[in-house]
C-alpha cells in the first residue's frame, strides 16, 4: 500500500514539473516551437497513468476508497 502511494505521489510530482516546464516554454519560446505542446501532452499522459494506477490498485484491493458518508 505504501508503494502505491509512493508511485502516485511521484507521478503527481512529475505532473507538476511537466506543467511548469510547459509554462516556461510558453513564456520563453513565445509560441514558435512545439515544446509547450510536448510538455503538456506528456502531462496528460502522466495524469492518465496516475488515474489508471489508482483504479487498478483499488480493483485489486491494495487501496480502499472512502465510504460514502450519505449511505
């Protein structure tokens, strides 16, 4: 369980790094290169990977979601 949390936190850190690198390339290149698009595409891929890791870990019972407070 700790390993899955570590993986998700690591993915979130890489997502933030990719987000800020996209911002840096946007300001520096002023839209003349595709580095911003590449950084943001990489961020979307990492976000999808993080969601898949969470869903698979929940399906195998490694992590549990919070119970519904209304039910």
